[in-house]
C-alpha cells in the first residue's frame, strides 16, 4: 500500500520526507500483511470442515463374522461404505493361484502376499474393479466368475483369477486388499 | 399529500395504542392479576463453581467428569437418553479405547438392529461408534413408563436451561417439602399427586422423583464420598461437558484469535493515523490544500533545514 | 462517476491494461473503493458501519455455504445435523456454527448503527433517497433471511417462531389464512416449510448482495454524505477512498471483529435463547415465545395492540408492525428540511435521541414476558415511534430554526478538528456566518 502516489499531498522530494515514507510504508506493509495472514488462517476451518467428520472416521473399522463362510463360498460385506468380498478359497483354487507365473501378471503378486500367514484360504479384497469402479461379479452363488475362476467385471470385461488378480481386460491392478487382521479364527477386523 | 396521510396514520396508530394502554391500565387497577405461586416461590439457581466456568474454563478435572458419568450411567440413564453423545466421545473424559469398548458393549440398553438371518427386529451390543442408546424405544414408551411425563434427553440440557450446570445442580439438590407459607397463601397450589415439589423448577412441581436421595447411592471408583451434593455437582459438570465438548478448543482458539485481532487492529490503527497525519497536518497548518502553498511551505522549511 | 477531480484509472501493468480493455472490472473497483473515489474528508466513525455490515454479509455467506454442506433439512434430522453432526463431529463445525449464529447478530448490530447514522445525518434526503430505500430493501431481506435461518435448526424457538410469524398472515381477513397455508405448504410448520425455508435462506443472501451493489452504486452517483450535510464543493473537500478510508475502515473492522470473536469464542450462546436447544415439539409451547433480539422492537409493537378497536387487536398489531418499517420508505418526504445533518438541527437532535431511547425501550419490552408493566411501556414507546416519524418529524422539519451551516466541508474542517471528530450532537450553537465548534 505505497502511499506516495496516492496521498493528496503532492510529490515527495525531501530526504527527511523519504525516511518518513519508509516508516509509513513499513507500518502499512505490516498492517496489511497481518490482515492477510489472518485471512489465510481464517480459511483453515473452511477447508478442514470438508475432511471426513468424526462420525465417518469412526466407521473406518468394521468387524466381520466369517464363521458361516464355507470353502468355495464368499460373502459381500461393507467397509467404509464400499463393497468387500470375503472368500474362503478351496485347496484347488489356492493351487490354481500358486501355479500362475508371477512375471506374467500385469500386477505381480503371489497369493501369499495377498493373504495373512496361516489363513491362506481367506481372500479379503475390495469389491471394486480397479478400472473404473464397478462391482465385479463372482462373489455370489451362481454369478459369472469369468474364465480364470475368480471375478468378472461386466462393465468392460476385466477378468480376475482365484487370487483376485487381474489377468485380462482393462483394469490396471489387482483387487485391492484392505488392512485387516484376524481377531479370532471367526472374526476379522477390516480397517 | 404524503405528509397529510402520514399525519393521520400516525394519529390513528397512536390513538389505538392509547386506547389499548388505557384499557390495560384500567383492567390492571380494577382486577389486578392474581399473584402466581410460581412467581413468588420460584428460586434462581444456586451458585456452582465448575472447572469449565469462565474465560479460562477447561475440562481438566477429569476425575469429576468421570464421576459425573458414573452417576449418569448408574442413576439417570434409567430414564434419560443421551442421544447426541457417542461412546467414542468419552475419550474426552480420559477413558482409553479399550475401556470405551467395554463401556459400550456392557451398556445395559442395546442398540436396535436387525437379525442378519431372519431380518426380524432385534438388538445388538453397542460399539464405540454408536451413540448412547435410549432407555425407551420411543416417546410413547417413555411416557408410559413415567406417568405420562417425558424425561428429556440430557445431551444439551445445560444449554437448554437458564442457569446451565448450576440449574441442574440446584434442581437435583432442591427437592423439598412444600413450604407451609405457600400452602397458606395459595391453597390451590398444593403439589398434585405424582408430582414433586422443587422450587428450582419453573412450575415448582416436577414429575421427576428425586433421583439422588442417599449418600453412597453410587460408589465412586476414586473413593470420593458420594453425598447427594457431591453427586449432583459431578453430574452437573458431566452434563456441561456433554453440551460443550469443544469448550477447551474453543477457548484456546478464542485467545489466539482475539490476540491476533487486537494486534492487527492496533497495527491498522497506527497505519491509519500515519496515513491521515499528513492530510490532517496539511489542513491544520497550511490552510486549504493548494499545491502551491504546500510546495511553498516545503521549500521554506527545506531552506531553514527543518525536517518536513 | 462522482467528481471531476477523481483520479483517473491508468493501469500500468500490461496484464491490467489487457483486462481493462476487455472488461472494465478493475476500473469499476478503482472508482468504487479505490483511489478513484473522492470522499468527503470529514467523515467520522459513524460512517464505518456500512463497510462493517458488508464484511458480515461476507462472513455469513461463507460460513453459511460451508454449513449447508452438512445440514440436513429434514424435520427428523435437522436438529441432530446441527447439534450432533456439526457441533461435535464435523471438523471445526462448532466454530462455523457459532460464527454463523453470532455473525447474524453482529450483522444486525452494524446495520442498526448504520441506519441510525442515516437518520441523524439526513442521509435519506435528496439526492440520496434511492440509496435509503435500497437500504431498507436490504434490511427487509435481512429480516426474512434471519427469520428463515433461525427456523432451520428446528428447535423449540425455531418451530414456535415460525408458527407465530406465519400466523401474522392469518390476521388479514379472507386472504390471510390461505396465504399462511400457502407459505407453509401445510397447516403448521413441518417438513414442507423447513425445506422451502432452507432453499430461500440459501438464496436471499445473494439477492442481498446484489441489492448492496445497487445501494453502493446509487450512493456513488452523488457521492458520500458527510457529518455537516454540506455538499462537496471542490477538491479540497475530499480525499481518495484509498488509502484514507480503506485504512480507517480496515482497522475499525478489525476492532469490531475482535468484539465478535470474544462473543463467538467465549459466550457464544449469550445472545440466543436456551429453548432452541430443545428439539421442536408441536404439542408443547415454550413458556415464552420470543424472537431473536434484533426483532424485539417489532415484537413489542406487535404485542402492544391489545384492544379490538374496529379491527381485531391482532390485525392492528400486524399492520402496525409492517407499517413501522414501511413508513421509513417515506422518510425523505416526511422530513423535508433542507438542512441534512442533525448537527445543525437542535430541535431535531432532541427528538432523535428520544427515538433512540424509545427504540431501546421497545427492544426491552419485546424481549420478555408480557407483564402489565412491560405492556404499558411497550404501548407508550410504540405510540411515540409512530408519532416521531409521522407527526413530529414533518412538523419539526417545517418549523424548526436550524443553525447556520459552514460554507464548505473544508471550512468546517479548517476551523477545528473538533468539527471533524465530534461525536454526534456535540457541535455547539453559536451565531455568526460560520458554525465554529468549541475547541
């Protein structure tokens, strides 16, 4: 806010006037900067209020009871308002997954990397296709599981194998494995 | 024309008001309003000192707040819901996650839910993410169980009553027998059957029976003697917390913002004074702001070696 | 726009030149609030409140938009969305809610002072009649917005306030009740009323902003008034708005915000009513239904009419309440004194202060339970209010002896800083050709 040109006084020519100008400028700059900082700080609550609120964050962990899921079956449940596939793999499905050469995969991962030690038969993934977000088929009884015996996304034809890894189709990544842990042999906590 | 109409309208309004005033005064003189028992015998809340009072209020006395929560859990929650408070909010009272999980799952009322197999209505244990379940499923049930009175939800009670925490404290310790002079003066104002006399309640007669009656009704975990007075204070403090969980953050932000604004205003004021100083001085000293006069003055001053 | 010695807009930066050639927005800002708007040099602090009001309009819009991201406009969910979700769970939700709640009050404080400045200094007089009337339109819109906003949390006062205010319309014969039912979308405030109030509450502040632009535009044609009421004659009478009045407005807004912050952070519920923390119950009326403080004077006028004289008392009350604001539109024609400023109108001054006391008393009368004493005071003050504008002012403006005016603004400034800085009414009366204020 330089006041030299804008005050109604006329041109500044004297030296001593010059020093007064510097002091004046400093005070003006200080006042305006202070106000500016304040305005920016006032923006903080406006931005932060859009972040997930405490109740949404509290729903960030879900406990799932897996006691009723037989080998070869799967259930669809929810976590953070998204579908989660919990599948109990049969030994045949585990063998099929292990038989695939890792280097041939678009998103190389072994079945062991995608499950917990000691619970290799439990495949827990998000039910969200990594292409554009549809819910793939295959978790329910009788649903199309695609040629690789895992999941099949009807939207654009992404095909996942028994370890829910992408084998064919436009999806770039395997179905995401969320953070989870076994609270007991029959209860899993996701998130 | 406008003024003529205005004049008349003004006189009409003033006239009608005058009539209202006169009739009002006449009614007051001829049949003065009967004094009400409530007006005369109602008491303002007693004084209560809480850690949360004042500019520097805080919730550091977690021991008291936890005692208050204990009173709520063991006494009040039988009838009063706390619907806006989640179990996870208890973190603010100093409880750990594991303790909160236990408090939630042990809570005597369960959360309404659906049987995942049959779809029938059922209940489940509460989780930390749930709000405190209501003791009654709906208002009808609540009234049915309480002589047609509805026990209010307590989450905001200290903001919903004049006097706040002090009111709650006074109410809980204010149950007494109806004073003889009230009965003498207002024989019709005898406390009806099923109600209880409490001068801190606006209508003097409250449907709630005294909830805190004996010392030791609750056994405090920290060993504080649980007198009625103590329990009332503690639950009042707890209810101030449930209504204002953000109080400490609010005060802290308040101090920062106020000091910031104070400094900003002072800086602004100094800048304003400086900007105006020249304009004011020019008018005062040299008369009208003609540039020649100003230049003349400046030259004269420069010649004398005086600072401009 | 206003004066020919206004500094012309001459952009130096090539980007500003480019913009100015295509859309003269920077030019408009320069001439509206920048160095290109000459303002009388003698404005006192009563002139700051327009800017303060503008800041609070901004605060309300910003906090309101952000609150609307979390508010639930259902009769079942509204109370909880405000008092549980926003106050407890939304990050900084408590701050936004309290800021918005108290922002409304401080917006009204600024606007009331701004209005009374206008009443004292004759800002409503020619050629600024339209500025005054646009201001009244803004005030009416503010009242509508505030009323609807207060309904949204769906507390006891929200519900019963809506009940009472929409009940006004049923006072009108024949058309009243149909209008009331149409407004509510039902027979009592319910879901239909709530969602439409939410929609309109979101809309009206932008309408207010548009009218504010017109209000400022209309002002900038003749230019700002000043405490002497004497027109600007030449360059010596004015200073450019920037930096002189930006600096003055700037620090003063800071100080006003400080008061606002202290209330918002340390006593956020002081100006409110506890009953609004009770969820709405259509079956139980609160002990006393009162609106927010900024409506108390009008509530007092409404309640003052207790006698059925020709018309039912309720209808008198409603008519008087609406008239009390509508009559202000006619003020430029009721008070036709050629002398604008109360500083030079000693008789007018006395009545002005009586009006101030009257309005404060009306506020007191409207804010509490209608006891006989309060009613009586309310009736006397309401009568005075109408007599003041409709009978007294026209007579005073016709018959008063005014003090001699200074010949120009700079004359009045020249002959003492006291004239420039004097709080309203301290200019002493002296004879002579120039009003010389005591030092």
